[in-house]
């Protein structure tokens, strides 16, 4: 399942370590951030996890959230949430062909 994928972890880690490559969309909902990186970044199984012009939506497993809490907390700071916690994280991914970008949306609940 995509939510437990090394590809998702890799992209999030890449965004964290290379913030200059990240484009952020304006916040529309207090618990959601939408980011993108150039599709020139090599991602394993990109056709599965970043389908062209389609959305892939998955709930991150509790194990993934627990194991990668620091990484997810990094992105949580960019939300407009006032309460400093979350239980579930949903990830929506896509390849936006016209923008030559991989889109990642994180929704914290």
C-alpha cells in the first residue's frame, strides 16, 4: 500500500532536506498542506505513487506515523492548526504533468 511506501518516505525526506526545491500552495484548510517538487527528482515506482493527472489517496499506517513522527511533525508546523497534535495522517499524491511536478498533500487529523 502506498501509505507505507519507501517512495513516500523518500519524497517527504527529500522535501525536508531540500526545502529550496519545494513549492507550497496557499493553505485552504487549517489541517492540510499541499507541496510539490520537480518531477526530475528520481522516485522509485513513481508511476504507482504519483500517477499522471490522477490522485492517489492513502492513510499513513499507525506504524509509519510512529516511526516517522519527527518528519511528519516538521510538515505539521506548516499547517494552520492551533492544537499541537494529530492522530491520523492522510497523504494524497499525484504527478501534475503540466507543471512537471510531483504533488504531495498531507492532511492531519
